[in-house]
C-alpha cells in the first residue's frame, strides 16, 4: 500500500509539472518553471516536516495538558523527515511549478490543502491495513492536519507577502 501511495503521489506531481511546462504563461521558459519547482521542493522538504512536527507536538501537549511533551518534540524532528519528507518534497514541487503571478491570501490555501492531502495519502500507506474507517484517524491527525498547516506556512515563506491590490477604476 505504501508503494502504491508513493507512486500515485509522484505520478500526480510529475503530471502537474508536465502540464505546467506545456501550458506555461507568456514570458516563462521551461527552465523557469523547472527552477521554481526545484526551489519549492527544496524549501518545502527543508521546512515542512519540522513545522508539521511542531503542530503534532502542540496536539500532544493539548491532549496531555502538559508542556513536557511539547519540549520533548525536538526528538521527533529526525522522524518527521522520514514520514513527512516525501509528501513535503512533492507538494513543494507542485507549489513551485504552479506559482501564482499575483500573490493573495487565497494563494496560500491550495498549497496547504495539497500538503494535507499528500501527507494523508502517504501516511495512509503506512497505517491502513484492513480498509476500515477508524484506521483513517492516524493518517488524518498525524499527517493531514500537520501537512495542511505546514503547507500554508511554507507557501507563505515561498511566495512572500501578499501583494496589495488596488480597486478597479469605474
């Protein structure tokens, strides 16, 4: 199941990258889109897993009502790259290739949704054995929600500040 989920995520990401290269905007070359995709993949792979670990550690601290579990989350960072590196890399590849021309607050949402979906599908390959609904709680709370929040945070770093839009003249 893990191999299937990784193959589906990789095929979808490479399909989006190919689609973006074929239907590129005016003034963009194939190299520009490939470089933006590589930059997004590198940034998301470096920053995404630790941010997801912080979100997961906040969940644990809230559930245990103890700050001790929050401080011990620093030991989870190497594991975060093992379980979150591939989804973050692929999400960053798509996010970089499909970089919007004008950055707005809404442009941070779709990388977050994509990060949550990628992390959920990737961790479902580890967790789901008997295809029952209660098994989906593990990939949702360990992968989906932290992937969503880290996708938004990484998109904010990658895209920069939203640009001010001026009202259209009547």
